[in-house]
C-alpha cells in the first residue's frame, strides 16, 4: 500500500498536466476563431500510438497558420513545452503539432472534409469543445437614500419654478420700458414745439428803418 501512493500522485500530476495542456490549446484556438474543435480520447483503443487527438479547422490558410502559431506560442510561454514534431507550415493546409501524448491537427476546411480524420477513429470518445462565454450577472440597482430623494425633489421643484419667474419678470419689465420711454419722447417734442412757437422772429425785432425815414422829413 505504501508503494502505491507515488503511482497515484504521479498519475494525478500527469492528469493535471494534460488538462492544463488541453486548456492552453483550447484557449489559443478560441482566440483565433478556430471552428468545430473536437477532442478525441484514444486511451481505450488498442494499438493507438497516442492518447488524444485535438482536431479543428480554419477557413483560410492564413487562419490555419495563425491558429497553429498561437497554440505553439501559448504552450511554450505557459507550460514551457515545445512540440516534439511539427509539420505542414509550408502550405498551411494541414498542420500537425505533436506534444507526445496529445497531437493537434489543424486543417483547412476543405482538407478536413476530404480526409475526415475524426471518422477514421470512430471508436474514440469524441467530445466537442465549445467556448464558454461568461454570463453577465445583472447588477442590482441600489435603492436611493432619503437624502438623494430629497435632493431630486428640490431640483424638480426648482426646475418647475424657474420658467414661471422668468416669464413674470419679462412681462413686468416690458410695459415699464415702453411706458417710461414713449411719454418722455413726446414731452420733449412738445416742449421743443412750444419754445420755437413762443420765440419772436429775429428779423422783425432788429428793423431800425422807421426811425431813419422820420429824420429825413
């Protein structure tokens, strides 16, 4: 019994490392919009040289190359692992990344439909891998406090009262301006007319002609 403990611990570590490898590969594929990701479990098939296949495809050679490069980069940075063997980067129609027990197959869509690799291993346990989209939880709105409610009511009342004040001030100011200015103009014009009419003509006041004619006689 004492000898079996290291075996169980080793199997757990291997299982954890493979699961971590799966998660890293799947994350890289989801980031590059890989389609129809399948995990094939070959552990129960006799004569299989590998334990797991991961199969996916892209819609163009550019996308296929991007998926493979991102998988290789992420596995290296997170797990410090390089593929034991890789091929297919030249034409980017079927790229293979060999991580010993886990082999990654990244196809172009047409090449995948032609070879149908998942159908060749029909005895394998096939699990489709779907990207998990986090569900946003609705944020509960906080109930307004009494101070906030009072402030809102005061603001509403102020908004309602302000237009009434401006209207009344305008109505009061406009008649006063007209009433003050217009009569003042009229009275000034009337005074000017009176002053001009009351002044005697300048010519009639300065005539000395009757005196000169009386002396000559």
